[in-house]
C-alpha cells in the first residue's frame, strides 16, 4: 500500500518517513545496523561531529521504474565518494557492501514512501557518517554513527527546465585548492550558507564560485557542478581539485559521449563564459538547472535564449531521466534493483 501523499506536488522539504537505519562503529568495527522509527539520535554532547565537524554525507535517489521495480541510481559511486570523504576526515570506512545493505534495508522498510512511476517523483536517500564519541581535544572520535534516511521528493521542475540567474561574489570562496572541496563534508555547506543567503537577497537563486587561488577559473555552483555547452554541442566542465566530483556530471558526460558529443574536462576560464550556447548546474537533487545569465560586479553574461528543440542540455536531461525511470535500456549498469 502506498501512503496517501500528493505525489505530483512534492517539493524537496523534509518529510517524516517510517524509519531510518543506524549503525555504530565501536572497538574497531561496525555493528549489524538496525531500523529505527524515532527520527532522533541520542548523541554525546562532546561528539566530534558537533564540535569539530567530523561529518560527511551523501545524496542519491531511488526510482519506481516503468516495470514497477524500484531501482537506485549509481549507488556504488556514492559509496566510493563517502569512502573518500571518510578517509580525508579520519573516519572509518563504510564498505560498498555495507552501504548497499543499508540502502536496501531502509528502502524496503519505507517502500510505501517511494513515489509511483509517472508522478515525476523519487525517493531521496541521505546517508550520513558522523563522529559520535566524546572527545574534548581536536582528535578523531572513538565512536562513529552511520545512518541512512529516506524521503520522497518531487521533480524540481513541473513545467520543464526553467532558466535562473546566477551570481559570482568575489568576496566569498567555497573551497581552498588543497582543502576539502572535493569531498562531501558537512562544513563545506555551513561555509556556503552566508554567501547563498546574500545571493538570494539580491535576487539570484544560485551562486557560482571561482577558483579560490586566482579567481580566474570556474569552480562550481554552491551545490552543483558547472556544465557549459559550446555551439557545436561540445560538453565542457571544469577540471579543478576543489570541485566535488558530481555523479550526475559524470553520468551526463557519458550520455553526451553516447549521443556523439565531444566532452572536455579542463580548466574553464571566467573569460570563456560568454562563449557558451548553454550553461547548466547539475546535481542529484535537480538533475540540471539551466542558467539564464551570470553576473559578477558590473559584468553581465547573458546565455542565449533556451531553445527546447536544439538544446543539448535538454536532450541529456531527458536521457538521464529515461534511464532512471527504466524507459530506455540501462546500457552502463547504473541502476541497482532493490529487493522489496
Ligand atoms: C558542492 C556540490 N557539487 C556538486 C554536487 C552534485 O553532485 P551529485 O551529482 O553527485 O549529486 C553536489 C551535490 O551532491 C554538491 O553538494
């Protein structure tokens, strides 16, 4: 039985589901994990995650496919990214097998919250790894908690892709060149809240960051990667050590290649922005957000008007969604079936 939810009008807000799954790491090993119905964690007041930001998370989605089966998109990639985040912040590894087990078990227990096929919705999956043991000094925790929670979410765009205005604010950086911008740690997002609020207050839904060292190259948007499409259809995305390797971006690059477009992963100079026929921001939550223009001080870069018929981003968007909803063949084995 599905829950009585207005699937077509779901947003991206928090919604209480039946349970989350929680594992504890103590004395050098993880326990078996258990499904917990209360949405509260009982955590020590001296936990390292609370004081020193020893926390990393992930975001991925499960879809009810056309054949009625529920499948998760590129789960292994998210597991690998969490492993890199854990290593860099000195937390124990969550193996790919344990990650998969956690995701499968929590979805099975919350199956009535997976949006049905045809509603445009999906089940957002949020794994979180934190230091939960008590320490007063700055050092790694002696205990860790890994949880996975799930939440039904709607399509961001009910009327197709709608372009938005982006802002570059030179007074704020997202990530230092040899810092932690390339992993998904909680502190990166706290550090971006102020700049995001400033951009919003000026009428810009999305902030774009330049490289912190020179402010000459494009890094990424606050929570999504930068993609530019040249007039000949070439897909260009920045190569930078302070950008989070987006799984959506990686997938769109593969789809672009499959469709016969060239893909370039290389430094993208700010001065090149005016040369793109299309610009998008890509990530799990929205898939692709079209960018209408980019402002930086007195500069205004206008992206050519979106044309649905010729848009490469639109084609890529449709193709990735078709793979996720099982409407076309999953030639790269990106989807993992959930045993319900
Ligand atoms: C900083 C940042 N960049 C890019 C992305 C997009 O990554 P993905 O496509 O794996 O969701 C995210 C979201 O996870 C992000 O937080």
